[in-house]
């Protein structure tokens, strides 16, 4: 009798597995898996086995369509640009970001803030990080705050760790002693 139960349970198990396999074909088509979802994401970028950038985000939507592949970070993003000793040189945060792997670009939008260890702070509504050129840029309104001064303007170009930057159309305030030094 026990032998019959084992065979019967084995038969039910195999039948159930067969039904699950058949349902998987129906439940998960290519259209259903066009967007992969990940939570609590950490992405590390390295060059010559040295970590250069750390990206963290609460949510990642990986769109796998051939026509428009991209990664979206709908709940915000934090990008840390690191020194070779892994200390943070600058940090970029935004409420939304989109990465275009095919173009090597990350577009951060909505309350974008880039801060540096030199106590500089860039604020704008959109910033584009070119991963290949290792530069950031925008054509939007920017506000750069440094100890003792604030500079406003439109458009900005900088290296990704913000150790060199320039505002395309600057407007704003400059310290008087800096102006004196520039004239000499």
C-alpha cells in the first residue's frame, strides 16, 4: 500500500511539474520580460581593476527592448566618483536618472545635486554624465556654491569628479579679492 502512495505522489508531482512548465511558456513571453526590476542596486565601474565609480539606487528598471535599451532609476540615484584609494571625491544625486548603455550616457533629472570634498555644490534640473569621456554637462540653469560665493548661470561643462568646471553663460557673484587678483 505504501508503494502505491509513493508512485501516486510521484505521478502527481510529475504532472504538476509538467503543468508548471507548460504555464511558464504562456505566462512569460518576451513581451512580459521586456523590463527587469531590481531593488537596492549597487553598480561598480572600474578601470584597470580599480573601482572609479559607485552607483546606488533603491530601484532599477532594466528595459531590454532592442529598439530602445536603457536603465531607469525611477526612485532616485546616487553616483559616487572615487579616488584610487576608494575615498569619495564627489557625489551626484537626483530624483530620477536614465542610463543609455549604447551611448555611454547617464541623464540625471529632477533636483540634481553634485557635491565635492572641496565643499563645492552644483544644483541643476538636468545633468548628463558621459561615461566614456568622463565628463558632465548641462545646458540648463545652474547654481554653483563655493565657500563664500555663489555663481549662477546657464550651461556647464566639467570633468566627472568636478575638479575642473566652467559655466557657459555665467551670472552671479564673485568675491572682491578674487576680482582684484584677476586684474593684477
